[in-house]
C-alpha cells in the first residue's frame, strides 16, 4: 500500500514539474456540438491561455496547503485515526506472519528440489581431455 502511495505521489510531482504538453499550448478548435471553429484555420488572433491556468508556484502552494490539511486530519478526527492505525497494524502483522511462512515454505521446496536433482545425477565425474598420441606440436 505504501508503494502505491509513494508511486502516486512521485507521479503527481513529475506531472506538475514537466512542461505543458503540445496540445495544451495550441488552441483547440472543438466545440460541444462536434463542429469545428474556422477561426483557428483562417489565421485569426491567437487564443489566450484559459483563465483557470495556474503556474508552477501557485500549484506548489496549493499542494503545500493540501498537505497541511491532510497532516491535520488526525487532529480533527482522532477516533478515525485510532481505528485506521489499528487496521494498518493488523494488516502489517498479517502480512509479516504469512509472508514469513511463504518464505520458509519456498526455502524448503527449493532445498527439496536441489536434493532431488543431486540424487538424480549421482556422483559427478569430470571428463579431462587427453592428448592424441599422433599429435605433435610445432610444424
């Protein structure tokens, strides 16, 4: 769960820091009725950025205020936080317990498989090449 949250956080940070995509910087000719405006094709005046367009500084300030609000959640709702901590603790204990059982089981199966393959091969002998008697060095 924490991996998902961390991944979502860093993907959001990257989305804010990357430059605007090409489709955001050019005016779009689409209308609600499915038709197209001819102004963009006739060389009309360039469209201004939308009024709700925000800069990186403002986006960072909004993110900081949101983070402060999230950090104060437990102060406003202590009963929910206590129950959430109990649930997270239970999930961590269960994951640790069953994860360790899985690791032990996998280790035992790997040892059994290794022992079975060693018994099937029998004693190993190393073949060494021998020089042919008619072979002479140099020429």
